[in-house]
């Protein structure tokens, strides 16, 4: 009777146990090799995905204002910064946001200053510190440090509202300091409030209604009044980021 191969000195049971251990060990070796291949494929896939993501980050795209003349090509991250101050970006006149003025002009961001000088020059100023004594509603267009600012002050039912907004010609950040001083210098009393200058993107009526502006109540304002005038100063200054 053929008995097959069997190592000398091994019993049938011992042989079967050894053969079973061998098959188990071989199975683990094959399984480990397959797992190693799978892990290698996963690592390769992850590395490929990382390289693709990194490549996408470095890929340059055209400005959304290409058809208007902008030839700038930047990565997506840098393009987000450029788009807000692109000189070819279409924007409205700052006075469009004042309900009783509503200038209809629209044009490239780079043409705003030229438009203001041509059509609203009587309201243009070139100083960043100014005094406004009148209780009448007042607006100014301030050109300072390559940026255009809209200043607006109004008094409604005895309450003073004021704000400064920038057009967004540059990425520079600014802050505005409002100071209401007492006419009697001996008293040396004043109210000073500092606030960041935001980009003009809403109608002023909407901004005033939302309360995102300077508001001085009637009782406080009356204390600083003299002969229907106020000693109200506004300062626009560069605000360096931390």
C-alpha cells in the first residue's frame, strides 16, 4: 500500500500535526504578503492623492475679470486675495450707496478716483483728519494712501449716526477714530471710539438700521452741543495687522 512521503521517526499523528502547522504557517506568510501589497497600494494611493492636492494648490488660474482685460494668473489661494482688489473689477460709485444721491455710475475699480474727481469733486478731500461741526447730514469722499473712503454723518431725532467705509482699492486695513469733544476746553471731556474701516458693500440706510456704525444718543450729544454745533473729529489711519 502506498503510504506517501513521511519523515523517518515521525508517527502518523506527529506527522499530521506538523503538516497542519506547516499549512497554517504558509497561510500566514501568504496573508502577510497580501496585506503588505494592499498597504503598499494604499500608501501609494495616499501619496498620489497628496501629490495631486499639492499640484492643484500650485496650479495657476485666470482672473475672473479676464474678459475685461486682467491678465493676472495666480494660484487659487492668491486669486481670492487678488479678486477683491482687481483693478478691472466692476464696482459702483461710492455715492450710489446714499439713497438721496444714488449716483448711477459703474466702472472698473481703477477708474473710481477719476470718476469722483470729474463728477463729485466738491465732496473730495485729501486729508485723513477732519472736523465736522454741523448738525446737518454730511458726506465726504476722502482720498488717502491710495484708497477712497466714504464718510457719512447724519442726525436723526436728535441721535447722531456716523460711519466710514472704504472702497477697496488696496488690501491695506484701516481704522477710524471718532472723537466728540466738549467746547469748553477747561472741562477736557470727550468721547473717543475706534472702529475698523469695513468695505462699502451695502446701502447706508441698511447699515444705519442694523446699528453697525457709530451711534451717540440724544442726551449725550446734547451735552456736547453749543449753539447747534458739535466738536466732532474723525481720523482715518492705517491699521497694521498683528
